């Protein structure tokens, strides 16, 4: 990535992996929103980048004109794509997120009850105990890496418990997911390597649960039917793959960004430490301001949004984070307002593919921040230059040196 030429014009040649952009994309979005609200680039296979809330709302509802079959921000070359024929009925490798209607509807219906508010709350005691255990491990030192010692473990171990996989292997899971979503974003060989590791891992688990069912998510999925037929083995593997990947990297990024914000904004940190009723609105504001996820769509029919006509085969990046900063949709969009009253952010997407695990993510954020402020109400960033970021599909901090 470091060999790519610098960007001269973000409207016609943007680079979602540019180091400065990954660290601070907000000025670029503001400029584009005024100058060229839907930018274009030929980098990384070519794509379009909308920045306005209204345009994002329109694009996500263009079904089937925009397909979800390939949601990665950087695609394989068309001749390199290998779609599993067994998954044709369900839609690519990670249903329902990579499925189009009507195929994605039954797959999504299988997952939604497992991530309802009631089902999610059942995992709160586990997550709360985990947060205390993690803090116990470093609080006496007075320092920690809030990204690696705390934020990453909460979604990793919680989603592992939800799926029914070994929570002691989460370091391994995280390394696979980072290989897939971070290194694999721009390296096809690594993407295929880690995707293969994940599919083999879940393939073995699915076979084991099929032979000896348990009271867990995998066994639940295997017991379901689609159109009167048992769910295909590879579809269950794909759903588990999706849940692990989406369940870790996204919340890790959101929680890390929130902790970084409070470490560098003492007035907000003090309010969080002394106003427990502030948490619900503050978490929504953190999700709005630091939304981590950009998804992609592939155009299947000619459509027009604003002044841009999209052609079949074009890739459109659903830039939810930029939409959340649109002043046309949010009053004082560039300000962090912890008690914001009207906050219709789209950090979890919108429409038929809205994040099925949003209730779990919110619960994890709530527990992680409440326990942190209960145990460590005063903390700060020790070295701003030591903070590292990843971007592209999911944007978030990966090193956060704190002292307290």
C-alpha cells in the first residue's frame, strides 16, 4: 500500500487505504460533500464513494439494481472469483449479508431471533464478568493497551460464546480475521488463505454438531429448513464465518474509537464517569461519529443517483461513516454531543441488510464502557503517535497506549 502514488484529487482519484485518510477521513468527506458528493476512483479495481446521507439512503434501497453478492470494498478480478455452486440458492459465501432478495430473507430470519434484545441480554452477565476479568489483569500496572488488552477481547469472546466455539481460542480467531479483513483487503493470496482457514474451522464444527447436536447456535442453524429442505452445510458454514468476522472487527473498532475519544476529551470523560444515565445516548453518538464499516454493492442495472449514472459492473462503496457526518442530516454534525436528542445514524446500515447483530454490539458497548468507567474513571492517552489505525472495510484503532 505504501508504494501507491499520493492522491492529487480526492474527487476523481480517492484512495481508501491512504494512511492520512485512514487516520482522519473527516476533512476529505466534508470537502467531497460540497465539491463532489459521489467521488470516483480507478484505484483498487475502481469504485464510487457517496458521502451524503440522502444518497446513501437511496442507494441501499436500490434492490435488485445494486447487488450484495460481493460486499468487499476491494474485489477479486472477475475471472478469479469462485462462487460455491452449493451456495447458489443462498447467495455466495456469507449469507445473509452476501445474499440478494429473495434468497437472503430466510437466512436472515434464522439469525434475527438469536440476536433479539431478549436473547442478547442473556449474554450480559458473561460480558460483564469478562470486562472485570480483563481489567483485573492490568489495573495494578496503571497502564494498558486499551485496544489489545481490552477492546478486542470483549466482542471476540462474547461472539465465540454465542456461536458455541472455544472462547479460549479467540486470539487465534482475531489473527484470522485481521488476516482476512486487514491484510487480505489488498492481498488476494492472504484473503484466500484466511478465508480457507475460517471455512475449514467451521466446516469441522458443523460436521461435529451435525453428528452430535448441542444447545448452541450452530446446532440451531442445522435444525432449520429453507423451502422445506435442510439448510445446506456450506450455508451454515458461511453464516458462522460471517458472525465471527463481523462480530469481532466491527465492535472492536467502535469500542476502541470510543475509548480513544474519552481519553482525549476530558470534559466528556468526566461526564461519563459521573452521569450513568448518559450512557445510552453517548453510545449512539459514538456509533454515529466513529461508525467503522463501509460495505460495497455491485451495480446490476443502470441507475442514477444525483448527477451520477451507475453502469452494470460498477462498484459502489456504501460509505455509512461519511453519511453520519452530513450536516444536512445532523445538526452540528461535526460536534460530539453526548446527549444528542435526534440521532438517526446509520452505523449499522439501513434497509434489508441492516446489521442483524446490532443489539449484541450495543450491549457489548454498554457493558464495556460502564465497567471501564466504574473501574477506571480517570485515564489518558500516553503517546498520540503510537496510535495505529486500520481502514478500508472496517476503520478503527489497533494500538491505544493508556495510563491511569
